[in-house]
C-alpha cells in the first residue's frame, strides 16, 4: 500500500522530516511517499497562506493521480487545508493531520490540549475542533510564538518553549493528552511525552496510522453527493499567474 | 463610502446582476463597485471551486488595495470563500453574503431555511452555520439541483423549482424566513416573498446593508492577533501556473 | 425612513444621549425618533425592572402605532426587554440593542466580550447569548458595578473602570471585539476603541444600522405563526393600577 | 408548609382547577393556596400576554408577601412568565410549571414531547428548553390549536385532539414521556397516560412536588448576585394606567 | 409510600448515615428503607468500582423486588451507577443522587458547582452532566482528594477542606449553588450552607424529595422500548465467582 | 504486536466470527487473540446486560494481564461496556468498537447512520455519540429488531432487513457512511457497501486498525488522574455469587 503525504508548503527539509516520521510508524507493507509544493507558501501561518495551501493540496493530489495515484493521502499541515477539496478528487481515504491527531487523542484520554506555532492560527484550530466534534474534548489551545520554519531544525530553546506549554496544559488545564499542532513538530513526541508524563500525539504519525487502517478495511471516502466527482466548469484560457502571484510575489 | 463586491467567479453577467441588486438597496451616499475574477472558477459549485475562489478573493482584494482600497468589502459567493483571509488583508469590514443573510434572517424571525443550488454545497453551508452560531436557527437546508450559471438568466422553470422549495420550507419545516443560497438568486427576493408569505433574504443586499452599518459606526475588522497583518514568507520565484492551472485547464 | 428608538426606562437624559448617538450613525435619509417611558422603571437593573420594561416597550410601540407608526423600532435597553412581544405588534423590523451589538461584533472578529453595568444582569445576558447563537463567540462577560443612571453623565472614574475591564477582556480573555452592555455607554465607543486597540460596539448604533439595512432590503419581521398578530383576550374593565403599581410605588 | 400557586391569568375557573390538581398530589402537611390576577391577561397565548403575565406574577407575589408570604411559589403558566423576577423577590423556592414538568419528565424517561395549546407559543417553549438544558431531551413540540380558555371545561373533542397528538409523539417521534404544555390540561394526565401508555406529566403537580421537596430540604432560591434583593429605583409618581392599559383595553 | 435507598458500596456506617438524612427530609407518610451491598466495592472511587457498583444496584433491586418491591428507588452513589439498568427492572421511579442533586440545584439558581471526593471521579461527573443536560449550568467541578470512607465520620480537617472548596466555587467561579458529590457528605449541607451563603444540595435528600413527588403524581419510569422489561438470555450454569472475584479479591 | 479482542458475551460462534474479521484486516505483524466471557450475558441487548458486560470486560482483561498482557485491547461489543474501567487497568490502548466505528466513519464522510440490533439499545448509542463528540455527525439511528444471537449465522432475511435500513439511511437521511452497530454484523460490510453505494464500517475492523495505529505510534492510554491505576478497597471475603447470580440465573 502506498500513502502519499502532501505537504502544501515548500520546505523540503520539513518534507523530509515528515517522511522520516511517517516511515517510522508505518507498517512493514506500507510505502510512504512525501511531496511538497513548488510554489505554495513557504510556511502556512495565516489565513492567506491557508488559502494558497488548499490550492497546493489540490495541485499535488492531481499530479499524483496523473502518476497513477496512491492508496491514501495525508495532508501534512495542521490546518487541514484543502481537505474537503481533496475528498472530492479521490475515492481513497484522505486524512488531515489535525483531524488525525484529534481523533487519536480522543482515544487516548478524555481531554487533550493543542500546542501549536503562532497564536494567530488558533482560530482555524477552533474551527477544526468544531467541525470534527472535538470542542468538548479540547481543554486548552496555546500558541508558542514559534514560526513554522524555526521547526525545520529545532533548537533547545524552541524545544524548551514547547515543553513548558505542554507542562502548563497538563498541570493547570488538566489535559490528559497533548496534540502537537504542526507537522514540523513530528519528531518531538517521544521526548516530550517522557517529560510531561502523558501521551503526546503528532498528526503525521496519527494520519498514517488511520489511513493504513482505512485502506486495510476497504473504507475510502464516501462519494455520495458532497464528495462525488464534480464536473468543474472550464476556466477561461487566460494565464493563471495573476491569481496566485499577487499574494506571494 | 465605497463598498466593493468581490465575485470570485468569472461570470460578468452575474457580477452585473449583483451590482444592480446592491445599488437598489444601497443608501444615497454609498457607491457600489463590483469586480469578478478573470481566472477563477466559472462558478463555485464544489470544494475544489471553493479553494480557487478563496484565492481569487485574495487576489481581487489585493488589486483593489493597490487601486486605493474601499471602505468595505462584500464577498459575493454563498460559501463565503476566503473570508478569513480577506479579514487579514484589510482593517475595514469584510462581509460574506452567507453570514450576512444568516444574521439578517435571525433578526427577522426565530428560524430560517436555506434554499440553494446544488445539494453538494450543503456541507459547506452547514460548516458556515456552525461557525456563525446559526445551527439552531436554521431548520432546513435544501438544494434545488440548479447550477449557478443557470441563474444568470432565470427561466420560469428555474423560478418555479426554487419557489416550491421555499413553500416546502415554510409550510412543512416551519421556517419563519427564507435565505437564498446563491448570489445569482439576488433578484428573486421580492417575488418569492410575495408568493411564500415570509421574508426572503438575499445575501448580497444583506451584506451591503451590514457593511454600510459598520462603516457608519466606525467598526471595522478587529486586527487583534488572528486578523493582524501577516508577514508572509516570500514564495520561491517559480511560475505559479502549475499551482492553479492543473485543476482548471 | 423613520426609526423609533424605544427606551423603556424613564431617564430623559439617557434618551437624549441615545438619540444623539443614533443620529450620528444614521444615514442622510434616516429620521431618528426617541421615546421613553413615563412610568416604567427609572433604570433596568434587575429582573423585576426587566418585566416592567417589557410592558413599557409594548406600551411605547402601541402609542407610536397610533401616531402612524415607524419604519423600524429599536429597543434601547441591553436586556432586549419585550423584543418578542414587539415583534408580534408590527410587521416592520424590531431590533434589540443587545442582539444588534452581538451580531455586529460577530462580523468584526471571531470573539467578543461584554462589558456591562451590574453583574446581576449577566444572567440575562447569558440567556440572550444562547438565544442569538452567540454563546461560543462570547469569551467573557463582566459587570462593572456601575449603575445605569451613573452613565447619564459619565465621570472620569466611571470611564476608567469600564476601560480597565475592556483591557482585561482583550489582553487576558483574548476578545477580538468589545460589546458595551448598556445604552448609556453609547457615547464611549470611540475613545475606548482607541484605548484598547480593538473595535468597541455600542448596541444603539448597531441597531440603527441593522434596522436601516432591513428597511432598505424590504425585510421586516416574519409574521408566520409566532409573530403573527394575536387576537388578545379582552381584559376585565378593572383599573390596572394594582398590576404595575405594587412594584414601583 | 404553604405553597402558593400564582396563576397570572384572570380565569377563576382555571385557578380552581389548578388548585384541585395541586391538592390531589400535595403531601398531608402541605397547604395549597391559589391566586390569580385581577387585571392580567385572560389567557397567556402570545408574547404580549407573556409580558403582562410576568408583571402579574410580580404583583401577586408581592401581595402574598404583604400577607405574610409562603414557603414556596409555583408559577402556574407554562411559559414560566416572571420566573427570574419572582426569584429576586423571595428567598424560598419559586418553580415554574414548565421547568417542573421538564425536569420530572427527564427523570421518567430519556426523551419527552411537549403537547401544548397554540403553535405560536412553541417559540417560547423552545427558549425554555434551552434555558433549562432540556433541548436534547425534547424530541417533539406540537401545538394543538386549542386556546387556553377552551381548557376550562374540556370537551371530548378537545380531549381527542390532545390525545391524538400524544399518540403521534409516542409512536412516531419516540417520546418516552409526554409533557402537557398548559396549566389548564392538569386534569387530563391520568386518562391520557392510560391511553398512550407512557407517563404524562402535568407541570402543576410536578411543581408542587418539587417545591415540597425543596422546602423539606431547606433549599431555597440562591440569593447570590443575580437573585439578590434589588434596590429598585423609585418610579415617578405618575399613574401607571397608561403602562398596562394600552395593550388590554 | 416506601422509598428504598440502594447503596452499592458495603459501608454500613454510610448506609446508616444516608438513611438518617433521608428520614429527616421525608414526608410524614414516607417510609425510608436503606440497603447496601454485601459484596460490592467498599467504596466507589474509580471506574472499575463503578462497574461493580452497577451490578450491585441490579442485585439489590432484584432482592427488593422479591421482597415485594418499593414505591421508588434511590441509587445512593454520586456516579448514578446502574441507573439505566435499574429503570429496566421496575416501573416505579428510580432516581440517582447525582441527577437529583443537579436537577434541584438547577431550580435553586442559574449555576452550580460540584464539590466531590477524588478528582479521578470528575470524568464520570462530566458524563452525567452531559447526559442530564446540565453541562451549561455547572460552572465548576472540584475534587477534594478525600476518599469516600473518610466521610463515614467526618473530621474537622475534612470538613474544612470541603468548606474551602465550596467558598472558592462561590467566590471565584460564581456558583449560585453547591452540589455535594458523595452520599457520604449528606450530613454537611446545613453547616456548609450557613458558611458559604448559598444553598448546598445533597443528592440523597434531593432524590428522596423527587421520588416522593413522582410517586404522588403517579409518574413512574416510562416503559416504552428502552426501559421495557428485557427478556434476558439465560446465563450458562457456570459459577459466577470468577466474574466478580477477580477484581476485588 | 498482539491485540486482544474482548467479547463480553458468551457466544463462542460470535467470538470466532469477530476474530476472523479482525485477522482479515490486521497487518502482517499483528497477532489477533479473541476471548469471551464464561459467565457474562449470552448477548448484550439491554442495560442490565450492559452492566454485567462491563464486569466481564474487567474480568477478561485482568485474566489477560495475568497471562502477560497484550499490546492493545478491543472491546468487541457495540455499547463499549467497561471502556473507562478497562482504561484504568492498563497503559496500552483500549478501543471500543462503537467509538472506533464512529471515528472511522467521521473520516470517511461528513455524516453517518447507525444501523443496529434492537431499538432499545439506541439510548445507549446516543450516550456514546455524545461522549465521543459524534452527535452532530450522526444523522440517523435505526434498530432492526434483530437479536444479537440471530447474527451468529446470518440468514438472507436478516441480511435483507439490515440492507433495507442502510438504503433508507443513505437515500432518505442523506448518510454518507453506514456504521454497523453490532460485532455480530462484522462480516456484512463489503456486501452491504456494494449494495448501498457508500462505505459501511464495522467496529471490530475499525478498532483493530486504530489500535494498531496507536501501538505503532507509541500512544497508549493516558494515565493522568482519571485513568491512573486505582488502589481499590478490599472487598469483604464473602462469596460473590449473589452479586452476579441473581440477574442471570
């Protein structure tokens, strides 16, 4: 079985890190492939980034389909950008790392806390909690002020900041489980879990596990109505540069 | 005061219709400007369209900002694509037509029903209801099976289909108010309201009214944290064609 | 268009202040009229006051109807007393200032805080939040301990108390927007907004804006069932003094 | 112990019926007193009635206090008008018959249905369900179209209409319990229960039981903040006639 | 009328205390009987205890039925173990002390706080709040760290710990009412109420009151579907020792 | 890795069927073990059964622990009996098949329907939906009237009944996904999915997949507070026969 990790940002370092984490938890018969965008945002840290990331996800999945497709897709960005769009494109499972982490956290304890990058992304996280039915289970959301790209190569200072937020969540907010809110934190789980004494869930690993489970079960994306293939209207033959370029150049 | 209507699809006919409706309800001192995308989706009828529409909204607002900007923006597409992103870009009010219609409907009666185009868009509508706190107020959602572009020039058959859904919502689901779920239906309100006997709310008119109110009050978009201006990371200097083109060409 | 502001308390000073604020935000073609009760509570600061305020609202609207009626009514008391009753009486829009402020705040940011007069009124505010679907958007409710009539002529001490509560709401509770919970605070918005750095919404201005929008759209109060005109049973021809008098004399 | 039933409408026949029902379920050491309004609405069937009923409740309780007061009060009108106001006035328990019926129904089964008089009162019933945390437990609300005063002396036709609605609720909506939504239906419980095969709860009997329980436990109304005695501002010495008279004369 | 209190733990001291409290609040015509388990958990302080307590409740009620049955049952353990099972067994009312305390608290004020034994039981308490529709009314849950059996004979230190938690709940969390989360705290209500200045509700007394009310009204447990008598499949004739013994020996 | 399926009923035929289904979806390195109770209920079809099933789960897991324990446990009964208790006993993952099926269904579509055995079990299913945050995602619950043991060897009539309920759920209730509400239905997924055209999820397969994922990730059950090992009070040395025997012999 082949699972393709779709990283909508352009960081090759982060993509490599994500792939490594995924391979560590993947079963012996699971092939992990990781792709990233050439022209999406360098990091997804605001709503405008999120809009472009959704388009990048669509693009990356359509490329993969032209290459024969995969058995499942993981959207490796904590805002789950383009998740609904991706589910329209394919019949196999598509899992966002935020939803994956939240679902696994809900199986590990009664409550969880999200520790993430910039506090400005917490609004999006709240929308996802509501969408996934996880509002009641999430007892705390905290932004570390650490940018996504600082996580490419985590310094001890960055680690310390994140670890302290996890401790606060467990000790003061009574979180049973920690959810790490960025694909770039995927390598920190075990050390953090030892330190704070509760399970620490990374969405990339969680999504690979859930996707594997669904592929084995033969359960894909429901194609009833909302996610059925869409007959999209032809775009006018004008260059698309303008559309994307304005925001990022 | 100048309010700019941002239509993320490429239909010039629909853009003209929307502008006309907006001008009808605008106050004497309100200038209405309507723009549409050159290279976005021809109609927003699925989640992939929605992803591209969000990018089109960002693009259109950035263009307007380069032209001096406006006093408020209305996103003239019922899925409110790019709403959060647009709120990052400006300090003035930004109103989506779905949220506008829902808020006005909630002021007009205890309950409302949404009558829209394709049933596949109802999932998005449900997400918006939850986001805006309107889940309890909405007693019915129905798709007419009518495509967005069929509304450019409404036939009597199309009108009849919509009118019957409105009647069902009022008589069987006890809706106090009807919300029309597409900018292309903006011209049908009065006739429908006479027929079904309850207020029928079009989001374009509602959004113009709400935006006017906010401008007059001096209340714009809060720039605290989530919607503060974002320091977006530079994109690599590669052509963006690929990103958008794959889906629509 | 004529909008009548209905102030159910008997303070003429406050009524004048409210009218002035309303006129400042009203469009060029909007006439503002403000009326207050002769025999309602001097200030609405508890549930008993609220009960009498509701009756005062009914009375004031019925008087206005005998004088020819208005194009819309605003109930200028933050508990929105008599709102449902008023909607039975007329077919035009009726807007409470609490609902108006909450709806506009929800369009200005993701979250808001209510800063109001006495903490004993917060229970009513919570009921309104639930009724309007705003419970999730409201991150903080705080009572200042300042009585309604102290707001007739705001001292610097009163201002300072309110300003500090606003700062706490923004800095510690992460409110994107402040809602002022009393018609008597209507003149403080701009100064407070400059001080705390986020939009500050007054319900009187908000209600005038929303009512104007609805009148322009031709959307009034739905008269389906709940708000249809009621055939009220004749009261016995006994003097009504007893009924009201006991509580306030 | 003395429990006073406060009927805010003016029907002496209904007041007598309510008192009889209450006495049937009251314990051997419980004295039931029933009072009704002289100048309130003849029946509470719309929001304007509700507003006046709240004032009538305040008035009736204040009169009772001047006569020495009671050990508990029951507001014998299904909209629970004036409940919060009444709780401000006294330290003993105050129970509305809607809340009483809903709480008892929730102890009798997982779900209940409300069968009431005019469908226009269902909006108020929905507000009460939300306020009392009973929205999830209530699976059906239905109006019979029967006016309150038609219940003074129930005909077989009226009974049949109500019985059929109960059957529909049990058989089609899977209600475990029926809540009768009017004090005037208090005498129908046993016959209906035999017919539909599930418990049928009348709010008057329920409220007497709950009030008795609270008096025995020494648990009254919490006087913390919201329900603490209020120092109401003196009303101007003008006649109150105007206030009430306009609506009912 | 006879009400049987079912204490699923094996503490005879606590059973006697509960019976005494119940008799104090019971009406003159109510006979209180209290039974406890011979072989259930010594105290219910974790989920495994809870599982065995549910079985003990079933056992104790079946024994009582063989002895002629009672007019109502009270499950005298704050987790309401076996409540649904007990409702299957009988047609009379069955009331758990957690649900009883929560319902009475909701009639006494707008909000309440739960003060209980070990914090590890708060998860169960949260489940019950949700089940009974009381999540919004409960503003605070706190565990005292005091074990159930320490409450058999309350020391001044234990009392002080509980009293301080009640004070915190009232003063910092704005609870209108306190709910005591253990049958073993039943004798503390009055002293605590005097100290903290708000009503303090014990579930045993509350349940006796509610059960009495329902018996008088003739409202029992709905036997529609979920709680109808079940035709249980015969167990194989093997000794049951293993099943229960493993956990407690 | 070894996953132990805990079937709390006594049907060896069903246990064998469950094991077979689990092995089909398990990864190449996953060993499946299935155990059932000797003295629990023959089938779990009511709340009393559920109470005994919870105890049987505790017993079976304690036995497995004495045999060296497993890497994860699956509770193979749709009511998830004893789930919280089991989580106290071990540090590895414990997954109920109801929660597993609901979480996987939520990853496969926006909405799902539950099709189960007896309608009397739907109350429990509703409690689980609420506990897991799935109330909004579940659009329909239906009982087939088929007893658990009739599923040991599914007849074509039984299959037809279930298939028709699935069709109704998809076509009339707009369910994107079907959740089968009994371990005994585990072998029907593929045939049903082909027939109704949407994914059909069996909880046993889902739970095996989720447990595998968690074991690979190193995420077990959080042992913070609620699920920490409990120091259970010694039971008196009396025979336990009475406790369990009464209900099932």
